[in-house]
C-alpha cells in the first residue's frame, strides 16, 4: 500500500513539475531577395531541450498542373545527429484544404475564441523585432507603401499586446528605398508560457468539442407530406 501511495505521489509531483515548466517559442522569418527562410525554435526543460524546425523556401514552381512554392524542411532535436529532412510543395489546393480543415475545427469547438483568449493571458512576449526595407524605385509610391507598412505593423503590435503580455519594447523599423526596387524583411518574435496553461487550454478544447452530429435531412416525400403537398 505504501509503495502505491509513493508511486502516486511521485507521478503527481512529476505532473506538477511539468505543468510548472515554461516553454519558449521563437519564430524567425527572413526575406531577402530570393533567399527566404522561416525557423521555429521550441525550448523547454530550462533551455536544455531544444527542437528546431527550419523551412527555407527554395523557389517558385509554376508547373501547369500544380503551381506553388517548393521548400526543404529540416527539423530535429538540437544536439542529435538524426535530423529529418523533407522536401515539400505548398500549392493552392493544399492551402484551400488547410483553410477548410481550420474552418471545420472552429465549427467543432464551442467558445474556442474565449478559450484562446484566456490562454493568451498567460502568454508573455519576451522579444519582438521587425525590420523592413521597401522600395519601388518611385519616391511617391515608396512613401505610400512605407506609411501603410507602419500602420500595419502597429496594428499587429496593438492586437498582440491586447491579448498577450508584452514584456518588451518592440523594435520596429521601415527603411524606404527611394532609388531602387526592394523588398526585404526580418522578423523575430519570442513568446513564453507554462506547460500547465497549455494543458488546461487543451483540456477545455476537448471538453467543448461538439460530440453531436448534424441532424439528418428528412426524405423529400416525408417533407412534402408534412408541408401539405
């Protein structure tokens, strides 16, 4: 009996320790001419465990059958030799399928917006840097794009600080290139949250999942009989 109690107590302590641990997620996106790269780094266990997903965009593949963006995805745990590499292609059909799956998920979970709002309150933004160089070669249109860029960036920062805890001063810059065509950007954002808060949000999503199916349609003959045809 004492052994069972000791095992249960150990498991509970481990769960509490895991729930108390923090997870740090760093998102880096860089676009510079034809060199694009997106990297996501997840750190936990006090920074000892790190998992990286790197997605460099290779080229535009404009085949007649399925035009899209070809990329090489690399992911794996830092400090290990076995890293997975996978070539892929993001097509219009895949994007449409992704949006359909997302819409279906949003329809299945009741009050998902409120669940995520409560989770976002426990998310802390530790770092935010967003620098952009933009130009069209024309001074007037470049100035217009720069103004729109400032508005867009501050709108996104305002939305992020409204739902999350902004613990840093965002570093934002837009450099207009009046004499040449340019489109370069570098974005870095690091957020932090506890595993326990993510677990609670996941359990609430499962709890509010719609288990009932949509009502079946009545046969046409029965429908006409009920309506008096």
